[in-house]
C-alpha cells in the first residue's frame, strides 16, 4: 500500500484548488469534484508511532492544526471531534481492523465548531508487514446529505410503492397492480427530479 505521502502527491491539487487535464484538453477541478463527492480528506495512522497524519482539508474539518497534522498528531486530537456517543464504536472498529487485517469501515458523527453534527463514513485499509498491521490508510467522506435524502418522505414513499407493487402481484389483482404501478412511476419521476435539483445545486 502506498504511503500517505504518495497519496498526497496526487491529492495536492485539492489543497490549491487547481485543475489537471484528462487527456482530452478538458480541465478537471479536483477540489470541486472531490468536494461534491463529499470527500473530506486522507489520513494515515502509523501504529508504532501512535500518530495520525492527514492532509489539510481533513485536519481543518476535525479542528486540528493543518501543519501539526502534516507532521503527525496523537489520535486523540482527531477523536475529540467525534460525537461522544459514537466514539467507542469507532475505536472498537479500528482496533478490530488492526488485529484482523480487515478493512476499516465505520460511520460516526463529527461535531463542528458551529455546533452541528456531520455524519462521516470512514474507509481504511491496513498495511501488513511480516504478519502484523503497521499502519492504516484511509479516506473520510461526509455522507450527511446522502443519508438525509434517503430518509426523506419521498424516499420512504418509494419503498412503500415497491412493497405495494409486490403485494398487488401476490394478490393477482390487476386493478391494484395498475394503480400501484402508476404511483410507483410517479414517485420515481419525482425522485429523479429531486436528484437533478441536488446535482444542479452543487454545480
């Protein structure tokens, strides 16, 4: 696995907001693209050193000094931003990944300086040498809006429609199947329009 430094070489454009060419003469705004995808930043936990290294974007999000994060800080400096009720589960998942060598995948809430909570999805992969985990490197993504959209009344109605269509088929009632299908189509159309609004709003 590549070190954080090698990841940051390809990620450095995010810090400056610059673009790169995609081979077809079209500029790609890396910062904007990653931001729209909810990517917060990259990190590496070096176990023997007991230090976490991260890029500037990640550090700022967690309220850590970017310069210190670049040189490595104790995990507690990042963990203090994690919502108290989620901290034990996050730490337990990391310990399991280290001991088992499996991927580190967890969601937890991060408390922002303005008092709001953001739901973060963490995905990391252990680096193993001579049978033991020496580091975990990963990326954190803000999935707050994604989860909020899935919990919206419109999405909930979509799930109800799917179940209604299934039940209507089981009952072998053509009228119920027709009306359930029409409702499902309308809800699907509204969901598509809602998605396009979000895409246009982030553009």
